[in-house]
């Protein structure tokens, strides 16, 4: 049975009841139909002095192209916690239309561990990403309009891109202004996917709507001939952009199939952006739940690193425990086993691939000083010999293992993990960042590349060196770094899965995001506008004869 059918055949509770169960009052809720709603900022203000719950981060090893079930496990863990009588709340990202219609599919979990209504959440939801896209493109329109009417601010170089929330490689580089109208200045432009835009990053890092407006005003959109930055505030654009986001900034409330409250808000990619849901949603969830389960995109080298070094630093947060998700199939894949053989037992390839999991766990435990448990998303083809080998190797490292069957069994399949996590969050830990923000830009990049990825060294293009120098001269060198890198490997080469030999990280460019307050470091061949695969998921998505959506997974 498809995920969409499982979700459709499960009876949901009215969202007003879910809100009531978690302590949200009727006047603090704006409903979008029966099963989804916006939560007013008044809730956080009312609960501001309440003690925070325990924060549990769900991350993963480097994934296969279809992912490792990280969101499924996060939802299963929350449902499992409620099964054992705990007050658990989910704080997750919103899905992007790019993967939904691309290769990876939706981002609402799977099987019996889903959030719902899954079709709504995976498609237009409450319009947040559309609002972000509109705000981004309003700024683009105001830049070119300003240039058209005389260019009083003296734009010599425009660095702001348009965006769209779809995978469309044709838009990576485009010529604009080709109408040949008087005063229209042609120029080379390009599109990012909306979830990689600076507006999405700002949206997810802002603490409230005033902070959102301040950050938007600080966006650098271009430079004069004297290399003086021009900001959105100089264009008087920040007010209108904030108006477009005034409803979107309020978090969304939905539920799991087992009626666990889920706050779903913001959705930056983790390979090309910072990969975490909004600070507003996470902080609200910590006031509503005794246990808050959140996740960071892709592997721990990307999502978790950025969650810890950017989000936690900016929002004064730290996780009380980390669940690192893996599958035996993916471990064999990272051990070099051919794709067509992955369903066969192999101790040899599993042992080789274990190095990937080992590095992630070592980073989380020894680089960041956190309490870690490994969650294995169990498949029917996993053999006892493979499971026992994993247990033995993790025991040697002092790391506990939990086998999860939440896809098939929902919360019941994650009770073991839930019980172990409740003990783990009570253990002492010594959280630390991978680098100090006052270090140079190169030192920060080196810290992540060497400490977290295991790289030997970093190589910079002349363009990257030039832009680092400009950022330093502008006085922004003390910002954290957000490294854009392939999700499939610790290296910047998606085909170098095993990382058996020494590797360098190739920095192609460095881009200042003054509104988001971090520095983007583009490595390898990473693109901020993905493309569709040869056979996109969009080909299978349709309406059946009853008007129901089919094909979303």
C-alpha cells in the first residue's frame, strides 16, 4: 500500500483537538480546514517563562539517493514516546516541491509513521514556501525596477537571484531584460530553488517578525563600482517583503497518524542551505512538549553540523541527545557493494561501510560532545548476522543500538528507541562547536573540512579567494560558515562513497549572506538549483477516478 493510501485510510483528529491537547488555546489558532492550522506568536509569549522540554536531534549517515528514513524514524520516535506515556512534540521541516516531483519524493515520513494530511503538507500546505518565493522575487523586481528608473543607488553588479520551488536546471543561468525597451538593461541572472534562497534561511533563523524584517533589510543585493554594498533596506523593500511573510512566519500545526502534535515550519535544504526547521517552531515546541524531536537534513556531516554550528549557536539551543539513523542496506552501499546486490547478506561490505557510521558517531560524540544512540531502520531482508555485527561494533565504541520498525508498526515499532532515549537525555554531556566564529573564514572552513569530513586540506579557486577578501573588508568575517556539499559522501565528490584515500575539499566560491548571518561555501560541483532525474516522480503523480491524489511517496 502506498504511503498516501495509508495516510488516507487513517482517521485523523480535528486540529483544534490536537492543539487543545498540547496546551494551545482556541484564540491562538488559525485553522486551515479541519486538519492543519497556524499557531499565533501569542502562545510563545504566554509560555515564555515555562521550562523547556528535552531536545532530541534525529540525523543520519550519508544517505543513498532515496534517503534512509530519517523523518520516518523521527515521527516513529515521537509516537513511541507517547506510547510510553511521554508528552512528545515533533518539530520538522516543510517539504519542497523539488524533491516531491523529483527523485526523493515527499518528506512526511512513510508507512505508519507519517504526519498528515500528507498530500497537503507535501504540496502547497499553508502557502509558506510560496510566500518566501514571492518575497524573494519582489526584491528582484524592485532591483531591476530601480535600475530602469535611473539607478540612483549606482548598481554596478547585482548578486541577488530569483527563485522557484521546483527542480529546473534550465534556470541556473539566464539572460534577462531582452525586451529591447528603452532603459531596460540586459544582464546575466539565474534562479535558485526557493529552499536554498536567503529568504528561506532568514525565515528559519529569525526569532520573531521584527528580527525577520531587520534581517531582510540587511540582505546585500548588489555592489557599486566602488564595491560598496547595496542592501534591501536601501531599496526600501524590507517592509513589503515582511508583509508577504507576516502569516507564513507563524508555525504550522499538524499531527502524526497516531495524533502526535507536529509543528512543521520552514524547509531549507541541507546540502545547499542550512537544513533545519525554523527557530521559532523549535522554541515553541520546547515550551509545549516535555520531549521535542527535530531533524536536520541529509547526513550528520551536513544537517547536523549546520544545526549545531549555525542554528544552535544563533538560537542558544543544544540537543540533549542525538539519534543517528542508518540502514544496513546503506552501510553496505557505502562499503562499495553493487546496488543490484544490496538485498543480499554481506558481512564484508557491511564492515567496510561501518566506517561511515563510525565517523558520524565519532563526530557527534567526540567533536561535539553529545549523547548518541544509533537507530537502525530495519528491513525484512536484514539478517541476524548483519544485525549482530552492528551491535558488536557499536558496543565496542560504547554506543547503544535500537532496531526500529516504525514504518510497519508506527509508534509501537519505536518503543525500544523511546525508552532508551528517555534515559539518554538524562545523561551529562559537554556540547561544543566545531569552531570559534572569531577565527578566520579559512580556519572555520578548515575546521569543518578536517574535523567533520576528514579531509586532508582545502583548495580554493581564485574567485573564492577574491570573495573571501571582500567579505573580510566588509567586516563580516566573524559569521559562521554554511558549507554547500554533496550529501552522498564525506568528500565533495558524490561518487567517492568510501573515502578510502586522502581527499581535499575544493572550494569553488564563497558567498556572503548578510541577512541570514552566515557565509555560504560552495564546494565541488554543487548546484543551488537542482535538476530533475531522467524519470522524475512527477510522471507517477496523478488523480484517480475519485479525484484522490496518487503517486506521492
